[in-house]
C-alpha cells in the first residue's frame, strides 16, 4: 500500500511538473525522481490528445485543420516547456566560434541558451518542429491515437536517457535535480518496457501490420538515443533546455517516421 501511494505521489508530481494540468492543492506531490515517470506522462499526454483528435473527427473537422489543432493543444498541455527548450537550444547552437577553442565555443553557446530572448534560429526551429508534426499527423489516416502516444512516450524516454547518461552542464537550473535523483539502469528500463508493451498492443490489435509496429519501436529507440547523443556532442553534456530539445525533436522526427511506415504497410 505504501509503494502504491509513493508511486501515485511521484506520478502526480510528474504531471504537475511536465504539464499544465491542474492538480488539486490538497493532494500530496513528490517531485524527487519524477524524470522516471516522464515516458508514462508522455503516454498520458498522447492519450489526451488522441481523445481530442477523436472529438474533432466526430465533429467533421478536416484532416489538416484537425492535425494543426492537435499540435496546438500539444503545446498548451505542456505549457510549451519542451518547445521553449528546443528554441533556446537552437539559438545556442547557432553560435559559431571559428577558433580552435571548443571549450570557449561551448561556454558561449550555454550563455546564449540562458538568455530568455528568442533569436532567429530559435524561431526557425519552432516553425520547423510545428510543421513536421502537423504534416506528419495529416498523413496519418488510421492509428493516429497510437502515433500520438508513441511519439510522446519515446520523446520523454530519450530525455530520461540523456539525464542518466550525460553530464549536466550547469551548477543550477531546472534540470539539475533530475540528474541528482536519476537511477540507472532501472529508470531507463521502466520506460523502455512500457513502450515495448505498447508495441505489443499494436501487434495484438493488427497482427498483419507487425512490421510497422516493430519499425516504430526501432525508430523510436534509435531517434531518442541519437538525438540525445548529438546534443551531447555539440555541447559536451546537457542542460534543461537540451532535455526539452530531445523531447521535441524525437517527437517530430518519430511522427515523420511513423507516417512513412504506416503508409508503406497500409495494406
């Protein structure tokens, strides 16, 4: 009973931190170690978006408009938390130091990322992400609910891997307490098992499309890992901003991969 209560407090803490969903003030929340619940929060967010998408479908909203509205709701549910990080990261990575001093270049990038003012590259990154998500969703005529859940889940699993595997580059910051309380390998495996279970559900629902299910899981795992590794290569580690960038770029790229896979295996 104590473990169930502890799980519930941690999950509610993750909901409160990663989303804009209001939690009653009298409920007890636990924020330490909430990163481990991020993939489950992603599935929860994807499920809510799927319900909204179904409502739009029943109302006869056209596909492209429907997809755009779902993407806007996606931002609203998270409060733009991860998108803001992706924008700040893009501004920072745009900094170029043509000297051979890589340490100085990384320090300049981190300084730019800490600036709350959005630059041109941050705006372009946001536009690219929103276009990719909207266009990919528009190409999906079936299993949209699953695509939303899978992409949101894998995006946050990539965040957990980045927290666990790479150094945190700031003494303080929103992401610092994640690094302090992460447990390896169990926190990585928790999300991975849940996401593989979702792949199994897809196979059960549509056995003939098992290649698409396996391909989606493989793409999700690969994109999550490679995105986190790429940001680490550019900066020598991660910050709260790059954690958000990992989520956003994994979601967008995975949705594109899912649209391609589902089109190929539509039969």
